[in-house]
C-alpha cells in the first residue's frame, strides 16, 4: 500500500507523530492514548518466562530469560507475563504448583500463589493498568488446581471474564472500561479446555483466544509470522479470520552441550533492537504487513535490552509514556552486573525516542493505503 501523493503523507504526519498528551488525562498502561483503545488493539510487551531470572543471586544462571523480576518488569512497562506451571512436592510431601523452567530440578521460582501475590500487590498500587498473565500448563493442572493458587493469592477479584469463554471474543472492552470495572487482569492458560473448566471461568484457554507464530528459533533469519499454534489454523488469512489475538514470539535459543537449549543472550542487542535483520522492529513491521494490523503482543527474552519497549511504543504510536521506572538497557552478567541506580529509579516520563518518531511512519504506509 502507498500514499498517492506526498501531500497526503504531509497531512497525516503531524497526527501520527505529535498526538497531544495532557498531564491531567488518565494514563492507561502508561499512556492517555491507549485508554479508549480496545484491549485487542493495544500491543503488549511480553516478558517470556517472566519468573525465571538470571542475576547475582543465582550466579547468572543461563536458564534464566530475564534480568529483572516480574514486578520490576511491570514497573518498566511490560504488561504480559508468561511462566510455566509444574507439579512439585513440598518438604512435607504435599503436592504444590510451582513455576519451574522445563523441570523443577533445573530452575524453581517457587509457588505460583507466591508469584501471583506479588502481581496482586502491584495491581493494588497501579490502578490504571491492565495486566495479562499467560501460564503454560506443563503438568496438566486442573482448573480447580489453578484456581486454588489464584484464590490463595487473593487476586481473583481483578479477573476479567468474557461473556463466552468457548470462542474468540469479537469485541474486547477498552482499557478504560476494564479499569473502571476493576477487571484489570486477563489470564490465559496453555492449555485448559473450556469444557473442563466449570469452576474458574476467568482462566481462559489460550488457544481459544490466541494464536502464535513459531517459538523455537535459533537464527536471526528464522523469524516469521506464520500461524504455528494452534496447529489447525492453516494460513495467516485463515488465522486472522478466526478473530484470535496474535501473539508474536520473538526470541532466540542457542544450543549448548548435549543439545540443551538456552536463551541466546549474546544476540539480545540485535534481537530486541528496532531495526536490522532479525530485529523486533523489523519482525513487527513484517507481521503488521501480513495481518493488516500490529501484533496484539510481542514476547521477548531480556526485555530491557534494545530496549524492546521502544518498538512496542512505536507500534502503539506512544511517544511520551508516563509512570514507568527506568531500568538498564544493557545485557547484564557477571562481567557487567547491573547498577542498582539503573534498576530502581523513580518513575520517569520519557521523551520520544527516534524509534517512536520514525517507526509509526513506516506503519502508516502499511495501514492507510490508497485514498
């Protein structure tokens, strides 16, 4: 699609670049511009395996996908948190549901209810934010099992429940509406069949509402936009026509000894950057072209690097985010440990980055087409 004349482009550019933001306006998910958009039409920055951290406390365990914990991620602008749920035995022999990376012997981030309690406290203190959780149900927890963890964390009352949980939602509420009703938590489970969930309708089966591209990539040239899960969707067109939300996986693995796959930390600066082969920005534009709209969410490792939030702000046409805390945008390891001043700064209002100014223009060319 192309603008028919430079005059058309010149007319639209001010509206794309300099939408006014008034200090007295409500800011939803860090921007007044997002309040009246449907939940489905706001691109979320997702932290892949949010609960699995590599930092000084675990000698920068290579299994970790993030440098900052989940509430720090939320402070910095992440709005989609993902994790894996596994069955684990407690010290007294009772069954518990833990957040574990592949297996609990590899990395155990503790009980699901404890993690949820931290998110609940964050929601208590951030009344204008909508948060999404996506849990991989690795060991087949039932709806009752998971509901018990959510109840223990006292977070259920925040949950959004669609009128129909058996098919994709055609009309999601706006962020402002979700905030006004205080249903600011959306929870997806991969997988939990609706027919098997009669006790907790707020626990939504992921693949009823969402489709994803391939998540297992090893090279910068591997990223694509083709629907991979659920496996019955076929083409991009048919996936889009179902009304499901598109979750764009954008992270790389590297293989170590014995073919063990770990997050590719060395490539994070390129993978999460706004431009370049295999970059988050380029991949987002590619998928916007394929589906005619930006992804509903992008899922990354090491979210602070890039920083990935710049590409997401550009997708949302947000230039002056408010209320975020700044974090280091560097790769953090034993050779380059994080400076606490970088990760615990006060809430900041960032001015428009070059990415946020230029990227919407590229998207506009894709969206608007001929007049």
